[in-house]
């Protein structure tokens, strides 16, 4: 693998949990980086070597300055679906390559086969990309390891019992850093055009087992108690769309009693084994003890 294009790479979702790490990895590889952000103050959180552009996926024409002269784009969709076609058209008019952070909605495992608006959006964007002249790579992470920060960290920080539905539902949490490393590699090295990659962690773990590994990282026990789906719906009101809550509950329900879907893709692309959830929990232990 080698890099033949020395043009800058544009990263959308530049301050997010994947995009921010991608920026660092590209800079480390000597790749010039541009970042797209909606807010000028976000520039303060980015390395000084990054060229920051203001733009918004809901206003496709605002992307033109950032795209002009770029060679590749990491597309992380963070907007309503209405402008997706126009954004892809804009990308195709300016750059050669796009790496799209999608989801495993095509994967034949019940955890990923629940109807939800995000899967529909991702499939639509993929169709627009396929119909364009762009060289494309599709990256499909499974369950993010960092989801546990939103789900369980508040109770753990408070010293409370972790109450959650479908503790026996298994997934293979993938470390955000591994997702970012795959994205960075496919953005700046040749040989990945047309690639379609499902990324998972290396092992199947139930949700209760994941909480147990967080407890190991913290050095003290954490009690896990089963919550009913109806209670989860009530507690989620006002914090997440009902469609997302229903999708998660259906997905977890369908995953009970069967191992998670696993791939070797991270190792195949990076040449190193994917990080385990145990390692992720150890590296992020302070996030479960200190308020963010």
C-alpha cells in the first residue's frame, strides 16, 4: 500500500469520537488535513496544523471551499437526510475518493437487522455514492465500545446499580480508535477503493459481561440488574427518539441466546489485532469515575 495523492483530506464530523482520532492519525502519517465544522469555536479543539473550514451538511454549497483542492473526504453524516443527495453530488464534483462511516445494516445478524431511520439514511447515502463517479470505501462499525459511556457511566459514577434491559444480549464492541485507524488508512493509502468493511471487536460479550469488565477495570464490583423493556422506554422518554429506543430493544431482544457477529477486518487492514473491550475499559476507567 502506498499513497500517490498528496492533496489534503477533508474530515467531516471532525470533533466527533471517530473523526477527531482520524485527524491525529492522518497528521502523524504526514497527510495534510482539513476539518469541516459548523462552529468557529470548535477550531480551538483541533491541532494547529489542521486547516479549519466552516460548513454545514444541511447547506451543501457551504462545503465548496473545504472541498476545492481536496483529494479525499471522510463522510460522517450528522444531519437530517434531506440534503444527502446534494452533498454527495458536491463531493463528486470536487474530490476523487470518499470514505463513508456507515453501519452494518446489510449484515445477516439479528442485532443489525432491525428497521430504523439511521439504517435507511445510510442505505440512501450509499446508493447516491454508488451512482456517482467517486471512488468509495464503506466502513460499517458494529456496536461502539464507547456507547457504554452514555449507557452505564452515570450510574457507575454515582455508585448505583446498573439497571439495563436484555443483559444477556451479546455484541462485539469495537474500539473507536480501531474504527478511526481503519478510516485513516483507507483515506490516505491506495488499494481500498470499492471496499466494504464490517468492523467488530474480537469477542462476543453480553451486556452484563461488558459491565463486569468495566468493574474489573475499576477494581470494584458493579451490580447489574435486569430492567424491563417498558421501564427502559419510560426512562428514555425525552432523552432519545422513540424509534431509536424501540430499535435498540428489538435488536437486543433478538441477540439474546446467540453469539455476536465477528469479523477479522480490523486485523486484516491494520495488521494488528483489534483492541479488546477489557483493554478499552482499562484505558477509559477514569471516564467512569469522573464527571465529563
